[in-house]
């Protein structure tokens, strides 16, 4: 759920970025976008893999991978729901 909330927040930021920050020219715009990509990959990676790795490290060798696959399945489900929602709106 944390990934979905994070992605929604970033999407809202990006859809309103020009209104908030103005038009970015030169190298600053691409630099900020690449930094945002790195921060987003790190954040979502931590949210998806952090707890399962911690569980495996603490001896829960069956529960850790199970949580990882449930998390990925939940993200796929959210993605499918959003796609169907977009198709219904269009």
C-alpha cells in the first residue's frame, strides 16, 4: 500500500510540476527528473523488498518470500484496477 501511496503522490507532483515550479529549461529539468528516478527506485525497492529481506535475515525463510510474492501480487492487482479504471473513464 505504501508503494501505491508513494506513486500517487509522485504522479500528482509531476502532473502539477509546471504550475508549481514553472517551466524548467537547460540541464536542471533532466537532472531533477533523474534524481527523482533514483529516489523513487530506492524508495519503492525499500518498501517492496525491505521487510521480506529482514524476515529472511531473522530466520523466517518461508514467510519472507511469501510476503514478497504477496506484495508483488498486490501491486499487480492495483495496476490492473487502475488500467481498468482508465479504460472506463475513456
